[in-house]
């Protein structure tokens, strides 16, 4: 058997002879000595080629053959990659084996990506004393430790064990015996490999390339830097996603030959090292998502060989205008998204003639896009989205013929966009200029010079019918023209773009019936027609659902009428998301709706006129994560079968006519995060098993007939951020355990990134209605950071627990319309993020805590209809509240109410505790003292300015002295 490499060489030799035979024929005809010399040279060339081919066929040493066969014996080879490993042939001809041509010794084993598994027997490879190259990467040795015996192969120069499934808590130190090793790759595929120390690296003095990506090195602390710095010849160091923390070790400066340094996705607590600017050999510096802070030094731009910078998703700051004033002699790739870069883009950026990749989205850059960008003729990717750029898009961008990607979304760019902006963009594949203040205005017969894959023109003030130029984009996969003023019907030619997978035309004025092609195009994945003026019924004709619905279909907020036909059940066999919300659908939900919906993740039928019972058949949608049937006319009890939805995360059945108790089977929905059963006629008690739903973030049970006490188990819901039990018949006291709600206790728990938004499935984003500040609001975009506690309109009694002051992350607190008594705890003034506080219509007494004036974010306050007394605190923003906030408390005085505070109204009643009395007395004494100082100061000041007053004053003093004597 001849190896594939041998066959290739022979094929090239034969092809060479066939192509050059006319030379040999010409030479034979000439007959001169020089011609015969040419013939001889050709023959020598052929013999050399054949010698190189068949030189591999020399016999292998028997002990090496046996070692290889023993090694194979421990392997499982489902793909038959080692079928050529047979003693009948020379091992030099085996797949993956290379030999020394002269001695026939095995020098290389390349077994990467052969789907091998089983047991490694590296000890048998010890007999391969000439082995220099070993690659068993990208195989399936899942769970196996790296064999320590590999350290016996002391002639190895190349060792690659990456992504082969190796695991274990310690990389064998014996690898440090491979003193000739130049390339070592131990990268893991899923952080299954770890090592508490890298001290064994110090012996690998010949090493030039080291890669340990996704190996858990968190236990090495900062010692890893010291170990690596001993490898003086190291050129390539990649340690991405290794759990490294602390500072980046300055000892890396010792690596004078280092060209590539990749430390992505670690969690350093470090500023960007200024000494990087001293590493003059650096070619590529990559530390994306590494928790770096500080500023980017200008001196980095002076490194002569630096061509690639990737520092995205950190906390780095820099002035863009200054950074791009640098030389950047070799810069080709600059990536710093999601940082704090600011300032305008300077015109000098046009001097970076080699730049091909520029990604700076999600920063704080401002100013205009300079015309000089048009000088970057090598540029292929331009991403400046999510900044504060203003002005017009320069026409010079249309000259960048190599551009394949343009993203300028989410800025404040303005002005018209015409054909001139695209005249030279022949290679453009991705265009996103959405969500600016641009006016996209091209002529109706315009034919673009490009064939796009993605076009996003949301909010570009496009009016009239769908632009005709879209018809020419035969390669397009994604089309987003949402938030414009498109009118008329969806043109039939749109469905002829057979590569189109995602169509987003929401928030326009499109009209007409639902296109029948919507159910017949097998290539569609996502279609969003939300908030248009489409009308008519859902399809009922059998031929209209041959292909079924797209993966995601949003027809919400239109004028679709009629019932949900049973034919829809057969259209959901590939669907992941379906929203028919906010239409005019009526009738019952078809019982078959979940018969074939094995992939359905989100179903939204809310805000229609559907009636009948809530179907137990929903339990057949085993993949369902979101079920929203709110705001209909459904009745009956909540089906116990809903507890079978093990993946359910959001359940909205609010604003219907449901009755009965909350079924205990819902405790089995362990993934539930949002539960809204409000505005029904549900009775019974708030279930104590609610604590089993440990992932619950929103619980809304308002406006039902629930009774009994609030269960203390609610305090175990560590992720709860919204609790609404208002308008029920709950009694008893407010449980102290509510102060244990971890998310509400932490003032910073919900701040920062929006990566944890309420988005479920692929396309569904949560929205919920809450009563805050006396009005009902729809919370959507800030829901991921909002917190609320509403126990109003019940029969709760007793004191307000002081522990509620621990809820420093709370934004809204409503305890109104209960029968609460006692004083208002001054600890409530420690809820530093509080924006709305309603304690009205209770029986609270005593003074308003002075600590309330420290609630800097408080915008809505209602303490009306209680028995509060004393002076109203009147300082800072507390002066902005009107008398309405304090109405119905006859013993309150001072601004903003009209009642003046007299001596008697300042005194506290005998029923107050001693602590309050002492506080009052201290305040009274302090006030009197301050008043005396003010009065006396006024008298002294007046006398200092008036001689007549001074004379009269001393006359009165003399008279008093005479009387006393």
C-alpha cells in the first residue's frame, strides 16, 4: 500500500513528464553535445524525484513497527484512519507516520483529527528514539490524564495534545524533561485540564511556542509569570481563558523575543501595563475580555512590529484623537469595542495605510467621521456602532473597494444617504447604518454595485413601498427595514429571494392580508411583521401550510381577526417562536396547538379576545420556555398539567377570569423566573412551596382573592427583584424574612451590563405591567435593573419591620391601604436607591424620620391618611414634595402644609417611647440653641452697625443693674 503523500508525489512526477515531453523531443532532434547534457540533466531530475518518493519505502526497524502496533492496540478507530497500520507494509508508508529517508527511523506521528479514542500507551513509544514530532490533537480521549511517560521522548521538538479531551488536575511535571521541545500545545476544549504550577516549564529552554488556552491555571496565582519568563527564546505565548487573576506579571518583560501574546478572557485585577510599550518584538497583542482597566499608553503606537491589537470588552480608557496620532508603522488590525474610548476620530487616521480591520463599537467616541477614512484602501471591516458620532457619513467611504463590513448603527449621524455613498463598494457584504438620524434616499431604479448578505436600515426614514433595489440582492440572508414608514403591501418579489432567512419589517405601515408565501418558503427562519396594519384571517387552506411557519414569526399588534384555525397546529412543526399578541383574534385556543410543536420555545397569544378554558394540552409543548396568554377571557382553573413544563421560564396568565387555587404542580417548574397570575379570581393562600422556585425573579399575584398570611418562605427567594401581592385579602404582619431577599439587599446587584436582560428563547423579550408611583407602567427596557415590593391594599397589621431598611437595592416600596400601626422606622431612610415610597392610608403615628431627607432618588412620596405628627422635614429635595404627600395627618405642621408649628404641636404625646422623646428633646434643645444664637447674633450685628442702638442698649443695662442693687 502506498501512502497518500507518496501517491501525490508520483502523480506530480508523471504530470511533470507529460508536460515537458516536448522539450525532450526537441533535444533529441538537435543532436548536439549540449543537447545531450540537457537530456542528462532532465534524467537526473526525474531520478531525484523518484528517489525522494521511494526513499520512504525503506524498511522500518522491527522494534519500531511493533511499538506502533502496540500503540494502535489501545486505540478505538471508528473512522478507520489507521487501517494502513499493517505489518505487511513498511511503517513509513502508514497513514500519519513519517520517517527519516536515510535511516528509515520513525521521526513523526501526525494523528490529529482522526476521531481516535481509547487508551494511550505512550510507554511503547519510548522505543521510537528518533521521534521528534507528535500530534494527537482534536481527538476524543475524554477524561484521560496526560500520560507522564511522554516525558521519556526526549528528542521531541513538537508536541500537540490540544482539544483531545484530556483532563486532570495536574499537568505531569515530566514534560519538563523534553529539553529539545520547541512547540508545545496543551490547549483544552472545555477547561477540563488544570495545573497548580507551571514550574516544570523552566527546563524547556528551547521552547518557542507555548499554548495552554482553557487550561485552569487559577491555582498558580502569580507564579505563572515567573515560570514563563525563564523561557528566554519564547516567541508565542497564548494563555486565554485560564482563570488567571491579579496583575499581569512584570516578569514577562524578560521575554525579549516575544512576538505573540494572547491572554484573552481572564479576570485580571490589573491596569494595562505601561511596560508593554518596551516589548519591541511584539507583533500581536490580544487581551479581549480580560478585566483590564487604566489607560492605553501612547507609546504603544511606537512599537515598530506591532500589527494586531485586540483589547475589546475591558475597562480601558484613551483619547482616540491622541491614540491615532501615533506612528503605528505596521498596524493592520485594531479592535477595542466595549471600552471607554472617547474624543473625536482624528484626520490622521488616514495615515494608517496598512489598516484592514477597525472595530471600535460601544465606546464614547464623539465628533464626526473624518473624510480621511477614505484613504484606508486596505480596510475590509469598519465598525463604529454604538458611539456618539454626529454629522454626515463621508462620501469618501464609497472609495474603499475592499470593504466587506460597515456598521455605524446607534449613533447620532444625520443627513441624506444616496447612491454616491456606495459607488465603489463592490465587495460589501454587511451594511448596518440603522438607528441614526439618516435619511436613506436612493433613486427608484438604482442598482447597487454589491451583493449583500445583511442589510440593516432600521429607522432611516424610508417612506413609501419597499425599496426596489432590494430585489437585486440575490445573496441576501437578513433584511431589516423596521421603524420606517413603509406603506402598501409586501411585494411578491420579496419571496423570490431564496437566500433570505430573516425578514424584519416591524413598526411600519404595511397593509393588506398576511402573505400566503409566508407559510410556503422553506428557507425562512425569522419573520417580524410586528406593529403594522395587516388584516384578515390566519390561513385555513390546506395548501398554504406546506412548509409551515418560519422558526420565528411575529404578527403581533396588527388587525388580524377571526379565530385561530386548527390548521395552524400543523404549521408549528418547525417553529421556535410564535406571537399573535395584540390582535383581534377570538374564539377558543385549538386543543391541537401543541401536538406537533416539539421545538416551540415561546408562544404569545396575549391581548386578544380568546375565551374558553386554559388548555392542559400546553403540557405537550415540552420545549416551551415562555407561555403568555394574558389579557384574554379565559376561565376555569389553572391546569395542574402545566407543572410538566420543565423548561418553562415565563408564565403569564394574568388578566383573565381564572379561579381556584394556585396548583402545587407549578413547584416542579424549577426554571421559572417570571410568574404573573394577577387580575384573576384566584383564591386560597400564597403557596409556601414558592421557595422551591429558586430562580424566580418576578412574582406578581395582585388583584386576586388570596387570603391568609404572607408565607415566610418568600424570604428564601434569593433572586427575587419584583414582588407584587397588592389588592388581595392578606392578613397578619409583614414577615421579617422579607429583609433577607438577597437581590433587594444589594444596591449594586442589578447594575452594569445588560447581558442578563429578560430575554427568553431566541426572540421573546419580557415585558410586564406594574403599578408604580400611582400609575400603571409597562416595564421592558429597564426591567433587568428594576426592583419593587408592593403589599398594598390588603389587611396587613402591626409594625413596619425595621429590617426593611436593609433592602438597599429597592426602587419602589408600597405598603399603602393596610392597617399598619406604630412609627415609621427611620431605617427606611437607608434604602439609598428608593424612588417611590407609599405608606398612605394606614394608622402610622409619630414623626416623619429625618433620615428621609437623605433619599436622594426619591421622586414620589405618599404619607397621606395616617396619624403622623410633628414638623415635616424640610431640606434638600424633600422641599419638592407638595402638601398632597402629607394630606390627612392633622398633627403634621410646617411646609409644605399650611399649619404652623407652635410650641404645643412640637411636644410629643405621652404614648411615645422614651427613645423618640429623647430624640425630640434633643432636637428641641438644639433648635432653641440655634434660635438663640441666631437672635443674639442679629442683635450684636445691629448694634455694630448703629451707634444709636449701642447707646440705648447700655442705658437699659444700667437701669437693670441699678434695680438689682
